[in-house]
C-alpha cells in the first residue's frame, strides 16, 4: 500500500487499511501479516497504531535487514 506524499495526512492510509481488514473479516480471515521497509516510518507508525506487531518472516520471505514483518489477529 502506498499513499503519495501530497495525499498524506488526510487519513487515507488508515481508511485503506480499515477497508482491507473489514474485507478480511468478511472472508473469515483470522490474521493479517505484512512486510514493509524499515525506511518507511509513516507506514510503520500506521501499522503499529492499528495494532500490528513485529513478527518473524512468513510465507516465502527470508529474513532481510531492510524489511519489517508485522502481523495482527483480527
């Protein structure tokens, strides 16, 4: 997910994240996991504020010093 710099600060990222979580709940998905870059402090702040916590790599991901893996139980 990416919000252009000139569109930030209006809650768009949070609304997108809320919509994704609502769609996952509607499909009875119990957990969402994501990967983001360590140099994206705005994204990391959004995910932490939404209740995501750091986790080990998942799926086909390998550990990467430039990646941050996060998860949230819905």
